[in-house]
């Protein structure tokens, strides 16, 4: 049964000239990293997303040891639409077998990714989770290598991703303006952790596009709860569980509330939600649509925020600098 929603709004992605849909498709679940996903479901989810106005798809060789890139590639090919109608980002430097941000590895990596994605170019190539490498290597070796890939037409833009927010200022303060086009931050703009907010003026002053990922805090803000590997503390996990239970008791859905919370801030060009089925795509697009029509459920939001106060902005260590 086809569901019809108005197209999602598009937002400018920094100075790239790209216009990304407010909800972006996070393809890590297509690598079966949360739960097993069939090829049929993956391809159908990508199709439904595109049909409902999602034009931005994010993946990485790391997600499911290349599986996410392969599944996304199949889904995009099956759309049968011109390449210019969708925006794809993938990443380099983080792999199933570990980290390698050397110029040689990332240069090889893009060709491998393009083959799996069945594409001639990606729109954005991110250095993936740079806190696990030497940030000086990222500045002096990895990003210059990515600039060569940009000149060669294999990627249109360059990005950096990771968890600790300091990595973004460290790198952006050390590269020439316009070298890094976008940043991807995750788990820092959701109901339980909104620390990305403080960095937004700085990022805007640098002209970089801002992608915020994991509005559901990688499963913490869902009814089914996070996967076993989730790095949050037991305290944070149980507070989020209590918040989800509170919403259920009221006949509300914590995931909808969480996606709407992230979507409200228009300085964020796109909110990347991990999705693995047609049903999830429809729910998340409907959440965006409801937000535009009716606004947020402020009452439930403040109740959930009150439950989460003891763990507000609690995060977890990530990377070699912090571990
Ligand atoms: P997320 O917060 O988006 O949560 C994803 C989980 O929630 C999955 O299990 C998904 O199936 C489930 N879900 C989605 N919609 C739902 C709904 N309506 N109801 C209930 N459950 C729902 O976390 P994520 O997938 O880790 O992040 C989104 C995307 O952002 C990733 O897929 C990836 O593309 C990107 N990302 C990048 C980095 C990085 O570069 N370091 C880190 C995290 C995420």
C-alpha cells in the first residue's frame, strides 16, 4: 500500500551547493550491525526512502565489513534514476580489520568502495572516526590524499567524522579554509545529549556542512533498546529505557519524539537515521511530516527530558586520545 507524504524539505549543506533532505538515510543497519537484514528488505528500504524524498544516503566500508556499501549500491542501482538525483557519502580509514588513515590505504579504499557501491563517484568521502588515528596524520597526510581524490573526480567533497567534539576544532583550525567541506557528528544532538549545540556557531563560521547522526542514540531511544555492543553506561541505558517506557505508557513513541527533537534545529543540514526496513523509513518520514504540520509534543518532551536529567550529556570514551 503506497503511502503518500509531501517531499521532505531540503537544506543547504554548508558551502557545498548540495541540498540534503532533512532526514538522511543511515545505511549502517544495511550491514546487519543492529540485526540481520535481507537484501530484499534493504533494497526496498532504499527505494521507499527515495520515493518519500530522502536524497542523502550514508555508508562506510566498516559497516558490516563492506556489506552496507554492497546493499546500498544494489538499492541505488535498482532505483534506475539519474545519478544526480541522490547524494552518497562513504568513508575511509576505518575497516572491519582496524584503522588505517595512510594516504596509500585511503586512496585504494575509495576505488574499493566505488566498486561495491557500483558508482563512478561519491558526493562526500569522510575520514571515519578520526579520534582513533593521529589527528596530525589526518591533517598532514589523509586530507591531502583526499584532495587528490577530489581532483580525480572520485569524490566531490571531503568530510571528517567522530565522537569527541574536540576533533573537529583540532582539524578545522589546522587545514586551509574550504579543505574540509563537511563534518559528521553522532550521538551529540539527541534528547539525552545535545552538546553539539555549543559547537554550531564555530562550525558555521568555518562554512562547513553539518551532518548530525544517530538521533536515536544508536538505539537507546527506541522501544527495542540498543544492540548488545552499545557503549553507553548501564545508568544511561536504564534511564533511556525508563524514558521509552514512560512514552509507551502515554501511547507515545520515543523514537518519533527523538527524531523530531533533532530535526528542529535547521543549522543541522541533515539528520542521519539508521533504517533497515520500509516500515522504519515510513515512520521516520512521517515523524518529520508531523513535525512540520503540528510541531513537537512539548509536554511529552519535557517529561522525557526530566527523566533523562541525571544522565544528560553523558557520553562514553572513544579513540586513542581518550581511552
Ligand atoms: P540511530 O540513532 O539512527 O539508530 C538506529 C537504530 O534505530 C537502528 O537499530 C534502526 O533500525 C532503529 N530505528 C530507526 N528508525 C526507528 C524507528 N522509527 N523506531 C524504532 N527504531 C528505529 O543510529 P545509527 O544508525 O548508528 O546512526 C545513523 C547513521 O549515521 C548510521 O547508519 C551511519 O550512516 C551514520 N553514523 C556515522 C557515524 C560515524 O561516522 N562515526 C557514527 C554513527 C552513525
